[in-house]
C-alpha cells in the first residue's frame, strides 16, 4: 500500500481527542500533513489549554500512524492555540482579553466563588494566561481566596495594575477598600464600579478572564450581560431543589441576552465522611443533571462537599494549587478543560482580522 495523504487522513479519523470526543480530522486539529517518501510529519493544534494532555494526544497519534503498513519515521508536534470567540453584538471588547467566562449562580452559598477561583487556576495550570475579575461588589472574596493583600499600583491615577497571585491576574473592589468596610451603594454605583474595575485595569494578554458574579439576577448581572463582552457562562448549583430553582433563573437570564451557556457545575454533590468514609448525598442526587437534560445544557461535572476545599480556599491556597495531584484538583482541571473546549467550539471572533474602514471626504 502506497503512503498518501488520504491514507494518513483516514488513520487520523480514528484518533479521538478525549477532551472533545471528536476525531482530529473532524475538529481540523491535524494540520500541515507532509509526506516525504515513507516518512510523515504533522502538527496537531488544540483549541484549548492542554498542558497535561499534549503528550497523551501525541502518543495516540504516533500509535495509530505507526500501524500503517510500510510507514517510516513519524514526527508529530502538538500545541495549544487559544483563539478569541464571538460575544454579544454591539458590546465593546476588552483590549488583550480573548475570552470572558461568567461564573454565576442564582443563589448564594453554593460555592460559586470557590469554583470560579479553582477553575481559573485550573486553566492556568493547563498553560493558559488567566485573569479573575471579582464582580461581587458587596461581598468580594477573591482577594482572600487568592491570598493577595495590598493595594493596586497606578501611575496616572486612572489606570490600575492588576494584582497577581498563583500565576494569575486579579482585580476586586476588595483591593481598594478595607476588609470590614461595607459597600452601602445603590445599583447605579455598583454597575459603574464593575465597569471601572473591568475597563480601567491594565490587563495583560489573557486567554481567559473568569468573572466571579454575585448571586442572583440583578443589576450586576444585567450590566455584565449588556456591557461586558462575555463569551459564555457557567452555572454553579447544588443538587438541592431550592438551589436549582434559582439556578434556572440565572440560566434563563443568560439565554435571553444571547450569552451561550457553557454548562452546569454541581457543587457539594456528595459528602464523604472524613472519619468512616461513608458517602452520602446530603443535598439530594442528580439535580443538576436533570436540569441539564431539561435545558439541553452540558453537565460539566460534580464536586464533593469536602472540608479541605473550604480550608484551602480560606487559607489563600485553593485546591488546584495546594493539592495539584489530588483527586479534587483533577476534577477542577477536567471541568476547566471541558469549559475551554466548549468555548473553542463557538464561533470565532474575526473582528481583529479586518482593518477599520474609514470614509473621508477628499
């Protein structure tokens, strides 16, 4: 059998990316296939951060291509390339920020902020450049969770530098006020503060910005939906019926304003006793999966009710950085990769590809 492009492409159709569930030809990940006699070289371009997955994908490609009869040397290069994706129409983009992920919940107390910070750190652990915007003006928690203290620097009194912790950038009203100072502000002041935190921060070149929203569907959420270029939203809930009731409202709000739902995360889905190991569904079972089925959304994964998650977040070293090799950190990384894959499947933003057209009278 002679070695041809078609033979190689057909072989690559049998190599399935475990994170997308699709073969490398279907996702157009296999590129620059070159034949030199019996030798083959190609590039595999993954549209999501995959530092821990690159070697797995590379080995799968090598293994399949080496099964081709009479093939010679095989060279495979695998890398991630994260693109900017489309947002709501008419919303001004944030310079240097490719994708914005809103982490939302209809109800407070479901572990949304802990999930947001761990997802951000998981994306960074997979090789992405990540920032976190704490959009909860009344109850900012990201400074504590990231273990960051101090006040942001500014050269001109207008643009501020983001704070940094655990390899990611962060901005929060919590950096600008005393920790015990209540924000006694009405809605318009809150929305203005959110916009200033977002647009008056000198963000670096970010692949993803994770926005930790306050619970509910009020002014802050509407501002985000109408004025912030959101790529997609993740809903965090618990299996409890009352939490799911409010989570549905958050999901419907994003649908109404045209922001894609990337999926639903079920927090506190199971509790395992630290003394005896008994597993129990304290808040119910399967609630988020039923919600996903009802709204045709993806179930991104379930996270346990674990005292270590709370202790690690409170100490300023969330699970993904304090126990990177642990089972819970792997759950966060798996969810983060799936969120990134979902974003990668969205329509790309092509606005940067076209020059501005200026009409002048001459």
